[in-house]
C-alpha cells in the first residue's frame, strides 16, 4: 500500500471546529526520494524503493554505494520498500511528499517501540506479585510465583510469561485518523499515539 517514511516529532493537541481538544502526534513525513523499483518481470512483485534522510558517502558500505551510484540518486539514511504504488508513474530521483495523504482518512503506522531493557514480570506483564505486603514475605513481593509443574510434564511450558527484555520491538497501530496535513512543512498530524520515542523513524501507510 502507498506510504511514506517519517520522523516522530512529538505529541500535542489541536482544537476541532466544535471546540473539542484532539490529542495528535506530529510526524515529519518525507519528502522521500524514489531510489529504485521492483518489477514483476524481474523481482516477482511491484514496489517502490523509498529513501528518507541523508547519509554521508564515507559511511556507506560498498554494496550500498554501488546501489546509489547505479540509480544516480543521493545516499539515503533509511531505505524501505512500499508496495501498491503505481510504479509506472515514478522514476529514480522523484520525490514523494506528504500530499499523498488526505485529511479525514485512516492510516496505519509501524515503528519501533520504546526500549525498556530487562524488566520483571510486574512491569512486563502486569502481574500482581506474590502474597501480601503484611505477611512477612519481604523477598517475594515482585516474584513471578510458580512457573512449572511437578511430576507431569516436569518442565516449564513454552510461552510462559517471565521476566525479560521489554520494548524495542516492531509495533503497528491501525486506523489512525489523519487530522491535519501541512504540505509546506512536510507535517502530518495523526489522532492518538504512535509507537516509538521522539525522532524515531516510522512507516505511514494508506
């Protein structure tokens, strides 16, 4: 589906015509440069390769440098493929702006959630802890409790919720309403929250 790469700027609120306050996330979407195409004849599917941001040539690996030189485009920091574009309308070097989105439509946003490091079961899964705080169990308050069985099957089952690394995973939020588009500033405002910290790169798809 057609979309753009963007950078999360932050959250604010704007007022609707009826005076109600709408919480919005501000995203700097594009402009994205068309770096190349995927075609059915060569690759088995149609897609546009879009680039966002800039990257110094000295930081490029040899395969990356060859790709950018072959297509005669400036090196991009982030490179992603987007399907369902009409690839015949675009060529390498073309710019795609935030104007592909219309106010009032719904989009889905994909990004990396905030990383929280190694966390216990209470923070990671919302466990309530073991026992009460007034019953002398000072070392068990935030413990996970029993995690397995005794005689059968005598092992911890796969998928058991335990402590571990939390966040920094790919998250997609669907059906976010486009509240406002400001083409001259490459800004799109989406109702509600999107995954990731400020300055996180996100994918916005129609």
